[in-house]
C-alpha cells in the first residue's frame, strides 16, 4: 500500500545546525543498569529536545541531475504569467516502502495507519515542525478502490488514477484533501482501511468503525452521544464548535496507541469504546471518554499551549468543559463526585516526590509528551510520561481549574472559558475576517495560543481579585509541587460558649517551599482556612475565616450563639453516664466542615479518635446536601468503624439503605463497611452488607438471588459496590466465610433471563471480587476455581463485550495464585493465561501477561525473572500491545522498588532494554527507560520528576517572581539581548522621571491652592466680625466682649485692645490657629444694614459670640 509517489528525478535532503547526538554502544553488553540508564537518559533527552534548545533544519529539494527546480504558482502552466502575490508551492510525492513497525507506519492486509504524536512526523512525510508555527497541510492520497481514506483534513474530491498507477486487481483512486486550519505536523494523521461510516446529527461529524464487525447499532448510539456533547459545549460557551469536519475513528486495540488518540480534526479510539447499549454503566463511561476527547479538540487542538509549561492549561480547560456535558447528562451530583475523585487522586499522588510541578518541562501532558516550544521535529522523538504520572497530572490540572472556579464563581468561570474559546474569532473579525468565512481563515489567528499568566490575568481583570492573591495561588499550586495537608481539631467550650479551633499546616519539603513562596509574593494577602459551622438554633450554616498568617499552626476561638442553660446532663452524670458522651450529645454545634470551598484541595486530616466528631459527621451526612461533604463524612465514619465504633456502623447502614441518598455516596458507604468490618464491632459492617444483599438482590421467600433487573443505573452501582465490599471483608488474613459464600452464591444463581440489560459488567465485578478473596481451605478454593471456570467457558459460547468476563477470570486466577501457595492453582492459572494469549485480543493478552508475570515471581521469588518474561513475551506483540505490557511491568517494579533482587539484573536484560530504547517507538522507549531508572533507583539524578521538584524548591528559596520561566535551561544573554534589555530599562527610567515631574507639579499646585484657601478664610472671618462693631461708646464686661470708643482710645483693664477686634484677634493664638480653617458661611452684606436701621439706637450694645470650628 503506497501513499503518494515520489516525483521522478527529485531528492529531498535535510540538514540541521546541531547534528551531534550522544551515542550508545550497541556492540558490547552494558556493564550495569546505572551507567546504561545515564546514557539512555542523555539520548532520550536529546531526541525529545526537553532542554528547549533551538534547532534549525533546512530542507533542500533538488533534482538528482543538479538542475534548477522552478516553483511555479498554483494554477500556472505552460508559461502562463501570474501575479507576484500568488501563492507558490512545491508538490512532493511520497511512496511508502517499509516493513519496520518501529518507523511508526503500521501496514498489513487490513489497515494502513500513520503514526501520531508519539513519533516524529518526519518518519512518514518530509516536514520541518516548529512548536511556535502552525501550518496548513493538503493531502492527495492514492489507494485501492475498496479502501476508505481518512485524514486530518477535509475531503474534497476523488478521481481515478492513471493507468501506470493501477493495481493488478483493478484501478486505484486518488483522494484529495484540504487542510481545515493551520496545525502542527505531528497532529496530521492518515488511515486507510475498510470502514463503516455513520454521520452524526451535527453537520460535519462522521464516525468510522471496522466494516467486518457488528458495530452498526453501536455507531448510531455513539453518534447520538457525540451530538449531545457538542450541543452542550456550544450552549455553555456560546460559540459554534470550531471544527467543521471532525472524524472519529474506532479501530482494533492493536492499532491504537495509548497516546496517539488525538490528531487534527480526528479522534482515534479503541473499538472497545463502542459499548453495547445494554451495558448501562460502561456506556456512561464511554460517553464521557469520547466527550472529553471532543473537548480536547477545542482546548488543545484549536486553542494550543504556547509552551510546555502551559500544557496543563489546555488539559484542565478541556476536562472542565467536558464537565458541562457530564452535568447535562447525569446531573450536578455526578460531576461533583468526579471532581472530588480527581482532587483526592491529586492529593494522594502529589506528595512532593511522584508528580512534578504543573508549570515544568517534566509535566508533558499534551500530545504524547510533545515539547510545545520551538523546533520540535529537529529535537527528535517525544518522550511520554508513564500512565500513572500522566493521569495524576491530568487530575491536578482540572482540580486547579476547579479551585479557580470556587474563587471566581461558576458564572465568571463560564465567561472566562467563553473569552478564550472565541478569542480567535474576535481577533479574526478585528483583522478583517468574517465569521461566515472558511474555518481556516478564522483559525489562522495568533490568538489561538494560550499562556498561564494570560489565563490568570484575565481572571483577575474579570473579578476583583487582588494581585497578591493571584500570585500566591500560582506559586503554591502551579509553580510549586506537593499538596499541603491541614491537620485540624476542634472542641466546644460550654462555659465560654465558644468553639476552640486548632489547625496545623503539614506536608512535604516541596509543599513547605511552595507555601513560603506563596507568602513571599502575597502582598498583604493573608493565608486563611474557611470553617463552615452549623449550630443548633441557626437555620443555615455560617462561615468563619481562620487566618494562618506566617505561622504553620493557629488556635482560634469561634463564638457560638447563646443558648439557654440546660441541667439535664447533670442528672445523667449523677446517674452514672459517660461525661464525654454526654458532652457530645449536648453539643450546640451540629457539624463543622473545614475548607468547604477547596482552597486547600480538600486535603484535611481529622483524628478519628476525637470524642464528639462522630456525631457531627453523622449529622453532616444526614443534613448536608453536598455530595462532597457526604463522601467526607462516609470516609471518616469508616475510620471510626475500624476503631470499633458500633454507632458508626448504624449510621453507614442507614446511609446504604437510604434510597434518597445519591448512589455514589451509598456505594462509598458499602465500601467503607466492607474495608473496616472486623470483630471489634461484632462484624456489624459485614452484617449490614449481608442484610442489604439479601434485601435488594435476593428473593424474600427462597433466599437465593432473584432475576436481574439492571434498568436502574443507580441500583446497579450500589449492588456492584456491595459485592465488591464483601470481597474486602477479612478475618485474620482469610476472607470471612459469610462474605465468600454470598459472592459465590451470587454467581452460581445468576439469572439474567428477562433482563433488557446485559450482565457482563456485573459478572466481571463479581469475579474480580472473588479474585481478592483468600479461601480458608482447599474446599473453598475448589469452589472458587470452579465458579471462575464456569464463566470462562460461558464466555466462550456467549462472548461478552470485549471478553471482559474472560479477562476478569484470568486476572482473578492470577491474584489467587500470587497469594495462595498451591501448585494446582498455579498450573490452572498458567493454563488459563495461555488461553488468553490464544484468543489474540489485546485485553486478553494484557490480562494473561500480568498473570504470567505474577506466576514467574511466585515460582522464582525474583522480580527480575518476572521482568525477563515480560520482555520476551512483549517481543511477539504489536507496538501498541508491547508498550502497554512494558508499562505494566514498570508499574509492577515500582511497587516493589527497593527489593534486593532488583540489584542483580543480568546483562542480557539490560541489552534488551537498550535495544528497545534505540529501535522502539516513543512509548516503548519511554517505558524501557522508566524500567532502567527503576532498576537504577539509587541514583536520584535519573528521575526528571525529582529534579523538577528540586528546581521548584530552589525557585521558592530564591523567591523568583511569578511568571519567570526558571524550569527551562536559560542560555547566556547575547549582545542583542543586552541592547534590548538596556533600551527597556532606559524607557522605564524615562517613564519614571516623567511620572516624578508630574507628581511634583501636582504637589506645587496643591500647595498654592491651600495657601489661597487660608487667605480667603481669614478675610471672610474678619469681615464677618466687623459687621457687628460700632465705633461709638463701648464698655467692657467681664462676661461679654463689648467694644467702645474709636480706634486709638485707651484699652480698659481686662477689655479689648485699642484698635478694635482685628488687633485683638491677631494677638489671640487660638483665633490665629483657627483662621487657617475655612470659615463658616456668612450673611449677605445687604441684610446687616437693614437690621441696624430698624432697631432703635442704644447707649450700650452688647455683642456676645461663640467660636466654633466650622464644618468643611
């Protein structure tokens, strides 16, 4: 199968400025894991260009004969003249001839698939890709007439090829495609094969599935879900979906890499996501998975990160946008529960060692680890992260966006997403484009790039957020690593009528450094913890803010509402009651919830042994309607059950049987009862699970399981949780007999006749629960094995969806063999694993490989032998399956890191890992290096995650300002950079000088105005007092000031000085001081003479006045 044929007599040569690359010796066997891991890391970093070095590559297209090639304008032929501004192009035709899957091209009799982001795009078409340049690609592909061609472009037309291009079995067709919008080279995809196509109700969206499978009905259901997701996004953002031609392709598992699912205008998924409509629980997960991929086309495909340190922004916004569809599909409770799960996963994994900071080069969660900076292709093959680290970073990204929403509000966060989702449209309008124009013109704007600081600056401009608050948020959660933990405790003091609340901030070294950096840039922003308290006599809860300041702990008294004293506790105490229990019962506080707005990612620790908290958590579970609060209460009560609290068992039992409670919370209550069931509570948790099982899953008359009815999704979720919880009930390391008998009976009498829904998922859950059990004797073990074999044989006759029942049975036998020392069991598990390999599906192959890896460890007691088996077996599989097997082996070795057997790795194993790095694909090379780094775990320099965390700690110590990219390797400034920096400094200095002169001028004007106001006030005061003075006879009284005589007369003793009131005023310091203030309003000059003419003259005129400070 060939693509486009090469132009005759033309060759393409590529050169780049930096050609020196580290080499790894392949002729000699490696000496040890440490030295080989160091060499491999240097090689991979050079290939991945993780240091962000500038590479430039020049592509020279020249004829073999050395003549000159003329680049004619499009449409020009036979020497026709064209305009100088006409676009010119050179057409390159490519013919694919390769048998190596390592080149990235997968070709067989069924499909022709070009690689995605996990390989260099230059491995299948000549290109120069730069991470800061977007290019439009057009395709013209010739293929046999019975194959369908799908590319990352819009299909224009098809024409018959020339006679020289015809195949032996008939003619070929040439398909022409036009790029929809500028994109990166590594996002271009090309797939040829036999597909069945279904159009979505949304125009321009097409779904493809293998033609030889029975996927017609499933495609129709998936298309309906896709249309609902796009409509939900358009309603939420207020913009039409920017991609007018979207292809969603479903392929067999062995052709789909874990990180090659996204491309320009194309989503590639495994066919396992085409779920049977009768599997309601799996159908919900499949719809959310596909909807999230569609959201990543908007944020990540149209809106792209400006740098690797900004990849978390598009990932977080895409998952947050997918939440709009989840909310519309299932409601707010399901969305809140999923966000809480992401938050808990982040708090658990971000321990200061496992996850790098979000804004770091090590956090490559975009397009299979692609470096988003300049010149990606010249740097080589990308380096994906491990599945667990990538999942943790994705959860942290959406958690940070969710925390930002809590500070801004849902409406404001929606406006922020609207702004960035339609920024390229508005910019295009400003530049003269039209909304009705082609999408390529609309999407060619530079506004498609998004930065971390750009997002937070717009959030700060949208609402009244302080700059210090934004900076501290960035330093703590984006630039820093580690999640801080709040240890809290509180007690009610009845005599003081207050609640004493104590909080202590704990965490890793990285978390402490992030806290210090947040305080350093806070700018008067105080670090605080919100406490939501619900009192007995209050209709609603009230929030209190506990400020931490610069200390790691704080003690605060929160006043309570006064309450009438009640003497009933004293009577109970005198009768022999427990004082602590009585104090808890009489507590005026119903419940206390710490950090309800997730300012600290909800990572709160409360002691399960504190008296009084259990009753508060019970009331919070009953009264609080928030799903997150109810889940927190269930988790705390589960710990109380583990400590032997019988009352907590009753509360969880009530929650489990309450049909008014959300099904996810009820499922969590069942799991808490199962994991904490023990003899301390007289097996109260187990009894509660058995009662629920018999009430809702068994017939009341016979006591056997009744016919299945899975139409109610909430009931199915709770029933599966109850069966899973029964598998966790242990009695001295052995599964409790009642729990084991209940699981076996549920499988033995399973009857799905008359049920419109399939029971494949439910049966797989029951078998997985059996795999976690530890039978007490051989008889119980034989019963468990017979039950598992029965369903494996049933799956052979009536295949389940993706053989999920067989996979569950294979894994269950492997787990049983790893925990029970039985040769018969190990032989049986190995036989079933061989059956899984023979089936040939990726799901069964992976399940069988994991089982055999466990068996090898049990037989040899060596993790190295288990690794050796995985390397040998993975060599027989396809590239996608091989990468999945290697990542599984890597996670297994990381779970047993530090074992002595890991130090004795043999040289042949090291040589195999070296060859995988050099010859395997991107995912295979990354998995092989991760295994090498685990084997050489004594050298911390091999972990880029630990290095990025150390860089974040150093950054916090140096107090680098927010927004400075210290995670990249900065080169020494050049002379041009120094000149630009000097010009900027001079410009800032001139600006500061102009501002200083303006301030001085304003100060001088203000001083002159103040002096003029003082003079005017003095004159007004003198004029006001002179109106009441006469120059005739005047006497002085001791109590009143009376003026007599004319100017020049002698001043009587104790009277006013000669010269009138003005001279007396000048000599009075209080009056002089008062004169600088503005005087009060005075009467008009015309009113005073009129009053004196009407009044009769008197020999003595007394003038009495009081001095008051005038109001300004």
